């Protein structure tokens, strides 16, 4: 029987450096598809690449009174990744992945970002929505009055 790593090897890039951006959009609309097709035509030389999509529907999108997650509707989780063989390619890698996200943002398609991997150019308020963000700030001040958890991606201060 083949080992898992042997079976996966053809699908995994041999590169050791990469940049990735992940975020949520409502649907793979014609505008989103155009942005992705345009990005595919601009892949930097020497970059291995991937754009992953996860279509989320059903139970995971139902409102939960105790949840602060803003997307209580169907959505698409998009992840673009650009592995390169050496550090010298990281600028091109970042430019490509950031370019896709920037175009999605300009088109008004981004609904939220995944807080665990959120980049500084998106705010926690944008992720949660105004009302939930205010509720979370009150809760954070109650459970963490000394701001011990100030270095987590979701900045609520």
C-alpha cells in the first residue's frame, strides 16, 4: 500500500516559500470569475499557484444566537496561494495573491475575512459587522479587562 505522502506528492508543490490570501465572497459571480481568469493570465514566472474554493451552504450558515460570525448565508471561501522556490520570489508571490484580493475588494465582492489568517488591510469590524463588533468589544472588556489577549488577529480594542 502506498504511503499518504507518496500519493500526495504529485499534488504538492516542491516550493518552500509562499504567500496566501483567504477571504469570503457571496458567490462565484461573473465579476469574480473574470478577476480569477485575469489573475491566471498574470501568474509570475517560476510561481506554482492554486486558487481553492469551498462552497459553504446548509447547517454551517444558519444563524446561531451565541455566534459572532457575520456570514449567516451561503458563501464561497476563496484561498489563493503562490508557492515559489526561493525567498527571491516572495515579492512576486505576494503581489499576485494580494492582487486577486485587491481586485475582489475593489469590486465590492469581499464579505468577510477569516480572522485566524487575516491580513492587516482588513479590519475586525469589517469581518464581524458593526453591530456584532460593538457587542464583541463589550464582551472583550468584560472577560479581558487588562487586554492580555491584545496580540490576536481579531483586534477589538
